[in-house]
C-alpha cells in the first residue's frame, strides 16, 4: 500500500510504502489529551515504511516517564502526525486524520482502554474491545 499525508498547514508531508500492521482506537487518558478529547485513531505501519518528504516534524516525549512515547507533530500548526512508542517497537503509529485519504483506515481492529473512556466515546459495533491493552 502506498499512502501520503501531512499536517494541516502543509509544512510537513510524509509518504508510506508498506502494508498496515494494524488499526486501533485508543481511549486511554493520555490519548484523550493528544486527540483533544476523543479517541486516538491510528493505523500502524513498520517504522521504515514511513518517510518524511517535506519539512521535519517536531517531537515531544514526556521527560518524567521512564519509557515515554515520542510524539511527532508539525511545529507550525500543531497537527499530530506519528507516535513512536516503546510499547510498539519498530512501528510508526500514524494518526489517521493526517492521511490524505483517511478512508484507507476502514474500521479499527480493536479498541483499547475502554476503562478510561468517556461517556461520549463511541466504538463501532462488532469491534473487539479491551479494558486495558490486549494481552
């Protein structure tokens, strides 16, 4: 699969050449912060399948955590693009909203951290759910 995406202002662009590893909705409190209150909707690819083609993303990792996720975003407009997580080594967790064609996402393979979901979070029917992370 080939896909392209980037930030809202166009300063940072990327392309992906590879098959998705998985699709997820994360409803954990950390992802609610990143997503502005909603679930974090991601499609995972091998990290080496993703290449930035324009600009360079800024990166943030919480210094108070022992093994924090590294979140890549546009320093100009703030669009969250990719997460590199020690819980998913070798994977680039691409924010679906940053894809030029978010329709390639389809439906999530699963939704996780339902234990931290808010009453307004809606998970599509027949999507497997987990109170925390799947085993």
